[in-house]
C-alpha cells in the first residue's frame, strides 16, 4: 500500500515538473515575442 502511494506520488511529481518546464518554455517564448513586438 505504502509503496504504491510513493509510486503515484513520484509519477505525479515528475508529471507536474514536466508541466512546469513546458510552461516556463512557453512563458520564455511569449516574453521574447512580446519584447520583439515592443522593440520593433
């Protein structure tokens, strides 16, 4: 039971960190796009 809970927690953590990475990349791209528009 406890082992299964740890497994679920680990998979959820890796999934959420993956989502955070994707969000960070998108945020970075949008930021560069915004700067390009503002400067240009």
